């Protein structure tokens, strides 16, 4: 095979992303997109504070007659936990939603409680039916696709959506941010919100019916969300967000650091630090550290140093693999067989990508009509 390894001269993304493109200076498309597009929507400065103050003012005005100003999904991780502290500072009445998909680390549960107690927010915890989750995750293992986190990610947003409708909440607050997540190769994942994709994978590889697992459909996600006047905001993109500073602030309220990004979920920890590198050669630390490089939090040399650290301690891996298999009710032999299956892609299964053109058309039509009425 004529495969030539290459690594970006600016970040540490490399040809483990099969769709990566390098310019004449050896800089990858991820960096170039950040500097030319993403950075224009990122305001870690005084302008960001002004914009965030304006956003908060509009939220409070819009929701003044409601019980809650906004809804926040809280995993117990750094980003969402620190964001909760920000919402408290702005005195936003927040409904916090935590989804327990059966893989919570003890520290995650403790962190959620510490944050909620400190902020004084109402908390709703949705416990996913374990048989549904287990069957769905085994189906995903059999499918051979890279994004094994879809069953957790999908039910996370589906639950937020249902709770927002129940309490007539229009504002979704997300911990997503450019400082630590600006770079994420599209080839490494699929659309976690795509219920068509999820159902097709389960139809092909699942056992029995999903009894209580509730998906969010195409119409609800792409149309009803907007028709109900719902909006999503990412406040961390309007602040000088530094993950180490965030951890320091959180530890003051009893929050505990678990050491890894997304380490609050045992499944995500094992999937990202063993399954992905072993089966696909994807080390998600590359994307995380590269995001931190372009956002100015670490140097490229420091990232190259960090990426050399082992993903797992040898004994920890043995213990985690045992726990993972026992939890899902599969043998190590079965798990190894899943690892050796042919790799598949999101696009190998039914999906809603072909329908997105109608979403774009509807949005353009809505904008055109709204401008006409605005002019009149």
C-alpha cells in the first residue's frame, strides 16, 4: 500500500484522519478551518463578555414568566460543571438534567451533586433502562462503526429535549466549546442525533425490541426545535476558557478531577482510550490537544510530549476490560471478535443525510419570508 504518514506542522493531527488535507506549508485543514472560520465565532475577550451579557439579558427577558430560564445537561465532567458555575454567576434559573446510562463513575455522581448543591439548581436524573442500553451497545459493537458512544449521546439529548418541552424551556445551554473541542475529524464519528442510523444498526444487529429507549426524530430535531422557538447557546465560547483554571475553580466546591477528558463515563473512557486506538487507530487526544494548540492553551511541543504518554496502565487495562465485558454480559473472546470485525462507517447504514437538503431549503425559506415581513 502506498500509505505515507504525515503530521501537521502546526497541530498534532495526522493521517490517522483519512480525510485530512495538508497545504503547501504542511498545515492541516483543521487548523486552516479554525483560523479562517471558527476563530471568527470565538470571543475569549472583552467583546465576548459584552456578547454574553447581551445573550443572558435576552434569555431572562424571554423566559421571565417561566419557571426556568434554561436547561443544562450535566455529566459531572469539567466543561458542563464549570459552565454551571457560570450560569450561577449570571443568576440564570437553570434546570439541570443528568442522564445515567449505566456507566457512571462514582466520581461523576459525586461531582454532579457537588455542583448542584453549590449552585442551588433543580436536578432531574434520567436513569436509562439498562437492558435497552446494553442491547443497543452490543449491537453497535457488532456493527463495526467507530462512534460507539452514540447510544449514550443520543439519549442524552433526547432526554434534554423531552424535559425542555415538559417545562416549556426554550434555551439549551451547552458546554461545547472551541477552546478544547474546535478540532474533531468528521471521519472519526457519525451524527449521534441520527435516529434513522441508530435504528438501522439496531435492526441489523440488535436483539429484541428497545422498550423504553426514546429517540429524537428528524422532524423534532431539525424543525420542531426551531418551531417551538428553541435556541442553543455555548457560553464558554464567549469566555477565556482555560480547562486547568476551570478545574481549579471546581475543586474549591468539592468537585474531584478524574484525570481524563470525558472520564466521567466508564464506557467513554474505555471506548476512547482502548477500543478506538486498537480497532481504528484513532487517538482522540490528538484532536483534544490540537484544539488546545490552536486556542493557545498549550504548545505543539507540549502536545507532542503528552501524546507519547500511554493511554492505559497495563493492569488498569486488564481490570477495565474485565469490568467492561462483565457489565455487558459478553466474554473476552466475543469482545476480541468484535475488535476484529471489518470496520464500518456511519454511511454504511441508513441515515438522514439525504434529507438535510430539505432542512437547508426550509431555513432559507423561513429567513426569506421573515425578511419580507420585517420589511413590511
